[in-house]
């Protein structure tokens, strides 16, 4: 009776924490987007995996929503000396991507293990275990897929973090592309988890840049479509707004609707059910018209009780006895 | 009237600082050993270059003799979580090589610039400039040379830092080898500096693992031998003991003499003069017998005055008007 969760970062992390209240953690598999992964200063950085690991471990900074609590920033502060003086054209010493001093250890370990020949799947499991996680965390692929974002006003395509962090996701986008997705495969662990799961949850993550990279891998959408009755998506759009991040603006900029109906149209082919918040109850008929069943329950996880109920209703929608 | 100094780490750094009191800093070139360079956590680390940069900048930790003052160690502390749990056979998350949080910025910058295609020569100059150095610091080569140390009791050969830091240079050595030196070339900047210098100083650094890697590069010893009258070495052995590090033990373990006479035998072919401390004055005849002239002056740089006098006497021995 395992549960597989397609995951981006913060929203997925919070859902996994909530899910732990209603389902055994060692029967839970998080399948995590790695399209945001980047290399900075020579270090291999997997932001979504780390956000989930730290959040589920209870070590995340609750204010920021990313990075470790009680963090210090001495390395980044010292980097300014070089950033201010780097030669024209150099992108060395980027100070726009904050890496906390303690957080660096995670990137050090990941980088060294990958250099030793370990797969990202292995390293992710080792890091999760080091933080005491019972859940199985799986990167979507051991091969590199890079989410590339077209910027409308600059007329250029940049790597995801250059949009999301460097430009604070405040500029309009014109395209999203998953570089490498044509040839990258999901891991066999990912395929097995999705094949075996009693319920598959699409976490309340950005559908365009967190869930879409996973779906872009060969075979994922076909597998999900074939198991559509067991797939339940939780809308990351509540009352027309993204719970976090730029999903609402991106949907509009890319010609979709920033509403639970827009989400339903994106997910109808792979998920039978969409979980929405009561504020969007009036849109249920349009979701059904788009081809999805609707579950209405509080979906903003402000309290542990709300989170647990959201998790319980989500599993029930997939036909699991909870 | 430029001065070129063949450099290891701490001893050379202190000599460069002393030299600044008697010779224009912008006419001083430090040619620095990179045989100690290593990659840890994916980061390119050049210990001797950094020790010199930080020391000349006045930013070195005066107690430790390496790393930055007012340093913190949060990243290293956090690394323990992974070091304790890494799989058998993995060498990821090495905690035996301490990297301070502020110091990390230097390795971040170097790593990123090298990844952009900059040479180590360029990056070293940029880092030195960022710290306000007027002296020109040149890595001995832009190609990789790795000092490998044979360990007598373990019967294995290890990279220099595994001997020097991991084993605290407390185990007997059976060999020293410079992997890559056959094919690595000194940079044209190094050759030009040695060619043009009015005086060439061999700093009081370990002759076997700091100076020898520079000498192992094609053409260096020939050039030095041809300019032998302008080359002055400062003995790193005083009263039979190394000022710092394991040079005295290494000399004996490798079948040489841990004395100024042993040093003279190593340097006689490339340097006309050896500077020794008054405590070794009685050995002057043996140094002369080995083929070197002797200059006797206080060589332990306990005060700025002693350092300046050492520098002045050293330049004078090369025939410079000081």
C-alpha cells in the first residue's frame, strides 16, 4: 500500500510532512523534480531535493521556507570580494544564489559522491538517511535535465535558477523547455514506484516547472495515464493565486488559466481527481467538464490538522482505505 | 630590478612580507608551488598560493599560520553528519582537511573561474588583486603536477595532503614523486620572471616538497643553473630543525642530512649562495665545500626588523644594491 508523490519543492515538502500523519513514512516515495538542479562554484546543487529533505527532517528555516534554520552566511559574505572584482564576462562568484554555511556540507557531500561515480539516486538516499528520513526520496532521473525559461522582455532563454532566484521570478516568461528530457530516462526506481503505488499524488507544486519536468521524461505520462484512477492531483492554485512562487503568473503568461480549471486542463490526461480548496468550490463544474473528479477540502496547510485531513482526503480519492 | 622568489607556503609568505620592507612590491614576483593543490568537495584548492595571499594581505590567522583570521567552521561542522554515514569505500565528506567558511569563497571563485576556462595564472592574479596584493603571484604551472608521498610503514603512495594534513606529517616517508611533472611546463610568465629577475631567491620552504616540484618542471633547473650567481637560497633548516613542518625528518628519511649542509647539497647546482642563521655558523666550511658561498644572518623572522635584514642581506648576496 505504498504512496508515490510527484514533488517540486516547498509545497511538496509540506505535503509529505502532512502525509506522514496518515500513512507510514517507510511506504512513502517522493519522486522529485531535478530540472532546477544547478552547478555553482563547482558544487552540484539539487534545490527541490534539499528543500524536501530539510523540511521533512524538521530542519528547514520556517521563515524562508528554504535552507537550514540557524543558518549563517559567512562564505557568501566573503564571496562578495571576488564578485565585485571578477573580469567582465565572467560569471564566477555568483552571489545571487544564497548558500548557507551549514547547507554547503550537503552540496559538498553530493558533489564528492557523484564524482566517485555514485548515482544521484544513491546520493539522495544517503543524504535523506543522514537526516533521519524514513520516506524514500527519488530524483526523477539520474541523467541531467535542465529547465530552461524563456524571458519575454529580455528575449533570451536562461536556466531555471537564473529566472527563479537571480530575477526573483518577477519577469514575464515566454517559454519553458526541459533540456535533455528527450534522452533522459526516469530511473527504474521511479518507474517501479509509480507502477507499484496504491496511490499516486501530484503534490501542490508548480505544474509548469516542478511537475512538468518529471512528466517530460520518457514513459512517465503514459504510465500515469494508464493508472489515472489512482492518480490524485492537489491544486497549487487556490483562489486564482499560487500558494508560493510564480505559478499563477506563469500560467497566464504561457496562455493558460491561473485557476483550478487551468490546473485541471493540465492534469486531466494523467489524473482522475483534482483536490481543490473550498474557495474554489464554484469552479467544480468546470473541472468536471475538463474531465476530472473534484474533491473539496482545505488545501492551504496552515496547521497540522489541515495537512492531515488534506492527506487523508487525497489518499481516499485514490481509493485507499484511510 | 625585479626579484623572483621560489615559494612554498608559510616560510615563503613570511619572506615575501619581509621583502616588502626593502624592495618594491610591484617588482616582486612569487613563483609558487602547486604540487600541494587538491580537489576536495569538487573545489580546486591551492594551499600554498592561498597561504601567501592571505599572509601578504595581513589576513592570515597568526596562531594557525594558515587560513583566515576570525574564521568560522560551520560548513566543516555540518559535514560530520555525512562523514559519519558515508558508505564503506567512499572518501566523500573528508573532514580532515579543514576549510573555513570565509576561506571557502576563495575556492568557490577559483573553481568557477577555472571552469570558465581561465588559467590558474589568471585566477591567482585575480585573487591576489582582490586582496590588494601588489606582488605578482604566479603558480609554477597551469598544468597539474601532484606531489605524491610514499609512506614507509603503510607501503603506499598518497597525495601530499593525505600525508601532510590527514596524517599530520607524522609518519615516515620513503619517497617523493611529482606526478605530471614530466609533461607539465612552467608558464611563460614563470620563465620570463626567472629570466628577467635581478635576484632569484629560494624562500625558506621545504626543499623536498615545496621547492622541488618547481624544480621538477622542464627547464627550471637549467635556467637557474645558468643564472646561479643571482640565485640565493635561504635555509629552511636552522640548528638542524625545520622552522615549520616536516622538512628535517623528511631529509633524514630520504637519506639526506637535516642540516644547512644537507640543504647546500640540494641547492649547490642552482644557487651560488646559501643564507644561514648564526646558530649554524660553524657549518659554513662544509657549505663552502659543497660549493656554495655562505651568508650568515638571523633567519628566523621573529620580528619585522629581523625579516627586513634577512631580505636585505639576501638581495645583496645576489649582487643587488640594497
